[in-house]
C-alpha cells in the first residue's frame, strides 16, 4: 500500500505551480511578441514616410543634362541591350572528369581488410 504513503497535497501543489508557470511564461511571450510587432510597424511607417518625402524631393529636382561622352552613352546602351536580351556565352554542356591515379580513394593499401601490419 505505497499509494497511501504519497503526500498528495504536495503533488497537487507542485503540479499546479508547474502548469501556472507554463501559462505565465506563455503570456509573457505573447506580450513580448505583440510589443515587438508594434515597434516594428512603427519603424516601417517611419521608413515609408521618409521614402515619400524623398520621392517628393526627387520630383521637385530639375532634370539636368548628363556630361557623358558619346562613346560612354554607346557603351551603356550596348550593356543594357545585352542585359535585357539575355545574351550569354555558348556552353558546350560537355562535362570533363579527370581522374587522378594517385588518389587515396582507389588505393588498395587503405582498404578495410588490411588490419594486420
């Protein structure tokens, strides 16, 4: 009759304390995540406001002529043409595998059956 020797009041107290601690930590975690989301949304709102201010400043700026030479303009135009046309080098799609005969992977002296030395 060892069941009667257990102090059930202490078992109940420890169990309830453990369950209460878990729920308390979950509540603290939820509050922390909510606070983090509030902080992050305010920082994002500040960034979007500054982007709008920058956009209005860019619209107000006068357009000026570039001082690039004709050859620089031609190089930029060619680079843009090649980028948007997706011109790449022609590949042969042929793999070449060279084996090293002195590699330790195919050496017989490193085999598992060579235990007597």
